[in-house]
């Protein structure tokens, strides 16, 4: 059995970058929701922050769904 170390390293690198990107995207969504909480506490609205948060969560869900598609296909 011969292990293709270059391919293994490539898979590791891509998975690391995608994981960090998803965590960052999810963090942006959480930050958007916390801005909404702050705005509501001050008596305002934060429609743009909530829309951005939902967009971040939707992008995370789409990336996870695409990952499942790649595994199944």
C-alpha cells in the first residue's frame, strides 16, 4: 500500500481552511444577533444586522449541505 502524501496534505489543508471559514461565518451570524439584542435594549431596530446574521447562517447551512452532497455522491 502506497500513501499519496501530497493528496492527503491537500485534503487536510482544504478541510482546515473550510472549517475556519465556517466558524468565522457562524461567528459573524452570532455577532449580528447580539447587535440586534443591543439595539432592542436601546429602543431601536437592527434590521440590517439581523438580515446579515440570517444570511451567514444560510451560507453555513448551504456549505454543510454541499458537504453532505459531496459525501453521498
